């Protein structure tokens, strides 16, 4: 019985039935109201939308993400090297890359 119950197709059908029933119950209990412009508008924490300002972009995020990626991969390389003399160029390169990322 468990093999049949956990078969992907049967599991999907059961999941779909449960989700459909939950969605139908939610629609039954939801409040009714008139359609208006504000019902379909996105919620912005109650503040008026200011179209003049824009999102700052992803440049700062990419610098931080690259910093942590280099740091984690560098530590992985140094940790797996056994701290031999061959790890010294990796350590110096890691320091150089991190300083370049910090200074921009």
C-alpha cells in the first residue's frame, strides 16, 4: 500500500485534491466585496508610491557575494592543502583578491 501511495502520480493526485479542497474552503469563507482599483493594487505598506526613486541596483550585492564566495573557496583550498608551502601562493592571492574587493 505504501508503494502505491508514494508513487509520484498518485501522490500528485492526492496532493492536488487536498490543495483544491483547501482552496475551495478558503473561497467559501472569504469575505465578499465590490471590485475596486485598490483590491488589485500591490500593497506598499500604506505609503504613497514615489515613482522618482528607483531601486539601488545589485552592484553592492555582487561585491559582497563575490567577497564571501572567494573567502569560502579560499578557506576550502587552504584547509584541504594541509598547510604546506604550496598553500602560501593561495593565501597571498586570497589576501590580494579580498583587499581588491574591499577597496573597490
